[in-house]
C-alpha cells in the first residue's frame, strides 16, 4: 500500500499558504517529513489525519479516498498529535481503555489489548500511575500505545521527539523502529537526527512547498563534492558569510566549524567533507542555516 498525495494546497483565512501544491508518494516503512518551524508539517499531518480540510488536491491510501472517506481512514489510522491532553488523575490503564473503546475494540478484549500494548511500550510497571505525572519520554510512549491500538495501516506522529532527552529519544526511536514494514509511518520533525536514524524515505518541505522527496542517501549523494568545511574564529565569520554560501555553522570545542556549499574548492583553507543529512537540510532550506 502507498499513500499518494496529489497537488494538495491549503491557505488559512489569514492568507498564509501552508501547503502549496504538494505532491508525493509515501511507501510503507518510516517516512520522515522534515522542515523548519512553520513549514507546513502539522497542516499536512492534520489533513492526512482527517482533522482539517484542504482547499484542493487529493490523497489516496490504497483504494481509500482520504479527503472524502474520513470514516474509512479513521478505521486504519493511528495518530500521535504534537500535544495531547490527559486528564489529571487518570492512570494509563484507564486512559488507554478509553481510547480502545473509541477505536471500537470490544469490551471483552479491551483489558487484554491494553495490557499487551502497555508491555509493548514498556509502561506496564507504571500502568497504575497517572499519565499526567509521566516524564516526557513516557508520555510519548503512551502516545504511541494509543496510536497503535487497532493495528493501524497508517501511523502519523507529529514532532514526537521535541522535548525528549537523549535517552528518552533513543527509547522512542527503538519503539518506532519496531512498528513494522507493512505500516506507513510518517514522522514529522524539524530535527535532522530523527530522520537520519529512522527513516528510509523522506521529504523536505518549507513554506508549504515540497523541496525534496526521496531516500536520505540519495539526497546526500546530490551534494558529494560540493560541501567544504573549515574551523574559523568568531571574528572571521562575518566576512566568510559574505564571500561564501555558508550552509551551517556549528561550535566544535568552542570554535565555529563552518560548512559552505560550492561547486569547486572555494579556497581560503576550506577542505572537502562528506555531505551528511544536516548539510542536505541546510542546503535545501538556506534561510534557516
Ligand atoms: P509546522 O508544523 O511545520 O511548524 P504548520 O503547519 O503548523 O507548520 O504551520 C504552517 C504555517 O501556517 C505557519 O506559517 C503557521 O503560522 C500557519 N498556520 C498554522 N495553523 C494556522 C491556523 N489555524 N490559522 C492560521 N495560520 C496557521
């Protein structure tokens, strides 16, 4: 099964063009939707999750017409929104049982399904604690448990690792990586590392437009021989920025390490470097570099 998005556009009443004629095909497996804040990721995710309307375009999931058959989509959809509210005193078993009943899981099976899911996301020993008291990482794992109820064919997770510490992020990655090859998982993120570590396919969007769609390795290959780096001092930085196309500046041991994009050796002591996904992102969306 594939998710085929064709010419999808959305303009908000305030005039912001959040999606501008977006077309792409998303296969099974982990797909990373990468873009800076305000790129249109959530708008796309909410549209795919049938929570908001597009102005024009179409989306098909196998035989399903996603924009018009909302009930059909909801039967096969799992969705982890950016923020989900939880009732202050409700524990994980109660809350997940509630979601299970909303998903139509019969009451006779509910307890078994809920327990199995809490084991799967490693929250079983915390099942009687209030979800509101969970750490960020535990909450996101609870969110995935909720989204995976009913064996969705399409799993949408919107900025799931924002706010997680490295350990929590790693556990969350492992959980997502286990979801399976036969499910379409779309992960939206502004964090390049999320895509690098998890996704077999990806897209980059900015200002509502699709700028790249394909395999991360293919995106990196496009930049081979074009990325150059140099460790500089802070005072050198401004003049380099006027002379070269700087795509990223990182501090390494307190010194700026500058990456520039150039078809040929730019001189000035720059040396060639293997492009990575971060170079791809900043070269594709230069305004955030
Ligand atoms: P992202 O998820 O990539 O940060 P969003 O889809 O949330 O991007 O937003 C895309 C653009 O649309 C932004 O400029 C944002 O300010 C604007 N936007 C999002 N939601 C609304 C809304 N309900 N009304 C008006 N503008 C909105």
